[in-house]
């Protein structure tokens, strides 16, 4: 049996692809792909985030974009083989971008291919040898020093000079995108209603910490130091974001709330009314980015009797913490991440919580998730193997969403077997468990619907031992002192917390702009997998995230820290190209199928 040299096989395949592309022969290029094949492009060819699935779609993509966008200078940088699949890292160029890619070969043909924009060739970021001098020497010396310039910028930007991009939402998403745009030289203003950057985290319930590990959560350009805790406490995260905003010298307005945004008649810009520290003014950006996480307006359910209930009622987003409920009965409606965290906080503060589980929940232990799913890419072990978060992000992105369940189903089956005792304890307590519609676990639930799961950091043990009481069913109504379920079960309550999630991000567009604009954009997030809460048709990418939408110059940015970090690069490059007047013909602008 002939031994395959991965580097040679990779070079031969890329050479054949390059020859076909040089000849402008889309058919010959497509013939190099297998019967099952995928080409995922992140902005570099399509000015979009787009996955072509199958030979016909790949051929259509090549024929539908400008020939100047076709990749050239395809060069293997690394190749390896495992289980009959050759994984190839390569670099490339086209007229607009320097790019990086990853492809996988099976039996000599391409199975998956990723192409990503890394920098605009005509406008590279001022890094390394291109960094600014930072001082004026000799005859060019200026009387204005760095602090003078920074102070003048703060006084003028947004007042006498308008931002090209306005980012509404100054949490980690808006801050990370602001850093990308600042370094790319795009005049961008980030606004947030809180008094200080990071207050989005500081204002949450007392016990909150990140559920994702530190290796997964770095911000753009500045990594957490290597002594940083694995799970960042909320106030520590808030302080980091505030420091990051200052160090990256972002144009950031605190105490600023957007009231109304109106698109100009030509569709090329926005008029945005804001209140900044009590003063009303209007900003005139060309582009508007809603950076409000991955969620929309809090879902506050409407139950009969809420008007007569004598205790406090809060959505989880405004829960004040467990300390004020010591000794009291608190009913928490919901059974996902926030519900578990809040119930655990209540227990630790001497309250008596009851969790109302309305539908099944996927639970995975944090340790198991880190070891089996995240560990190979985001961990100390991964770093020791030469995989930093930059490489890990590309590897993760190189797996098309259509293929992702194939990778996750066996991983979560392994977790289910290893943690059988853990799950048995929950089931004995009456907890309704699931592993997703197709047993693919946490990440697919997150991508498809953004809900229905809990990463266990300790609350599950409290459910299993009864410290957190469990009730299953739908809420029917509230009385003055209780919550009553549809089966007649009455739960005594001094307070109610509605851990009932959030709507789609386009709900913010409805509030800020209009319902018509929100409907034109349609649902944000989800893949169209036709699983629970993710209606089809299949999209191949997350709806409306980090890419052009059906409303010109309106963008959505968010996700967890990993997604915000990684995809802020591609959103930043799309905005930078438009700022520089580069032609950006968008291939396969996604259609709107769902209003919310």
C-alpha cells in the first residue's frame, strides 16, 4: 500500500485548482471536489459569510463572483493526515485580500474548504513594521503631545466630526468591534447607556462568572495574561473591558442611549438621535451596527395575576441577587443557564428556590465540555500542541455548519457515557434532560436556537439533592402569594424571577428604527436546521450575523466572546472596504424567511 505524503498531495491538489482558476474554468475547478463537498467563505471571495454546499453551488459561486475575487498564489503552509483525511493549511491572495484557508481532502478530492479574509492588501493594519512612530522628531516636532491629541479627539469626535460607523452596544461585542475598526482606521463610535464600560457585567447577579474557559474568551489584539482564572468572575470581566477600552483608545461614549434611528432616503446613511449624559443630539453615521450580544429584547411572559402578586417580579436580566431573598420562597421560571445560576445563588444566600422547568434542558458538566469538546482547541494542552486561539478559531470555522453535528454527536455520546451517574442523579430528581433533537449537544443547540441548555458549574448537584426544588409544567397564573401551574400545583412565592430568555436581535431594530425595518431584516441567529425553535429553510450560516442584511448599511454583531472576537475581523474588514470606497459586490445576500 502506497504511503501518502500529505504535503505532496496537498500541493498537487492546490496546483490543479490554481490551474483551473487561472484558466477561468469553473467546471474544472468544481471537478476537484468530492460528491459531498463544502466551500465556506468568510468575506474574502463573496463579501459575505457564505457556505456553498455541493458541486453545483460551488460552481455557481465561482461563476457568480468577479474573476478578480478568485483565489491565486495558493500556497501550502502545513499539511497532515489522520484517518484518511488530509488537512491542509494554505495562504492565498486575490485582488482585495491576503487570505488564509483550510481544506480537507478525502480520496484525492476536496471535502471541506475554508477561505478567510485576513487583511485588505491596499490597507494593511498598522502592526509590526507598520506601527506608528508615536512621536514627532526634528523639525516636524509638534507642540501637541499624545494626551493633547487624545483630549482633542474626545472633544471633537461625534460633535464636529461624524463617525463613519456607529456601534450601539458597548459590551464585549461592541468593544471588540470598536478595537478592530480603530486599528483599521475606520472612524467608529461605540455608545452604551451604562456609566462605565464593563457595567453590563458588573450589574448582573452576584455569583455570575463566565461559563466558557479563558482560552476561548480572549479579546482582539490583547490576550488575558497567563495567570487569569479559567472562569472569569463578572466584576473582573467588567474591569478588563473598561481597561481594554482605555488601552485601545476607543471612541466610546458612556451614559449614552440611542432613542431613534432613521435611514436617510438614499439608503446610504443614518440619523440617530441619542441622549448623552442628559443632552440630546443627533449623530449621522453611514453605517449602523447593533451590537447587543446574540439576544434581543428580554422575553417577559404575560400571566394572569401578575398584577395582584404581592412580591417582587424580575426578568433574569434585572435579578438583583440572592442576598435580598434570604429565608424567602423564590420561584424561578425557566431551567436554562440563568435559571440554574440564579437558583444556586439563592441557595447560597439562604433562600428557598423552586425551579419551574417548562421543557427539556440539555446539561453538560463544565469539566466534561472542556475535556472532550473544547480541550483539543482551547486549553493549556492545545497551547502545548502549538494551537493558539488564532489557529483554533480557524479550525473551528473550517467545519461547515452542515457537517458540525457529525463531529459533536460522538463527542456528546462519550460525555453521556462518562457522566452517566451525574445524569442519573438528575433524572431521579425528576429533571427532564435532552441532548438536542439529534443528540448533537450544546454547541448545536446554541447555534440553532441560543437556548435550552446549561453548562453545569455546580447547580445541578443542588437540583439532584433537592436544595433547589423542581417543578415541571407551564405557569397558569399567579395569586397574591403563589405561582400556580396548569396542573394545579401551587408554589408559594415571595418573589418570582422570569428566566425566560430573549427575543431575536431584530427586536432591537424594531424598537430603535421601525417594525418594517425589523421585518425586512428578519430573524437573527439560527441556521434553519428545522429543529426545535430553528425553523427552515436551511441557511448554512447564522442568520444576519456579521454580514450584509436586507437593509443596506445595517449590521448585527454579537455572540459569545469567542464569536465576537473572531467574526469582528470579518465585519471590520467589510466596513473598512466600504470606508475606503472599494467595490464590495455581495454574493448570495441571504433572503428573509422569518420575521422574528
